[in-house]
């Protein structure tokens, strides 16, 4: 799902789809489903690493700003792990 949203943003040249659709959906559903934010960050790390393996430097220069925005949205500063604290 994250990969699809990321590619849509890249193709449109606009990050608003992630900001307006993906982020609110994740913020609403993941805590209710007890998905840990660290799992999301690990997935994003692997997604970014694997994607960059297939891109030439010029393509990486286009991809990375979008990926960095996505990474920052789910950073520990925005979503600290709180599931253990709530129990």
C-alpha cells in the first residue's frame, strides 16, 4: 500500500495523496489494530533501500524527496511507541 501511494505521488509530482489519504488512514487504523509504529518504520526503511537498489542516481534524486517526506510522517517524533505504555 505504501509503495503504491509513493509511486502515485511520484507520477503526479505531488505528495498530497499521502498527506490526505494514506497518513490519516494509518493514524486511524494502526493503533486500533495494535500495529507498532516501529514495524512501519522498518518496512519503510526496507522499501526505500530496495527501491534505491533499482534506481540510477538521477532517479534516486527524484525519488528521495518523496520518500523522505513519507519517512518523516511516521518518524518516532510523530508516532512514538505507546502501545506498551497504554497496557
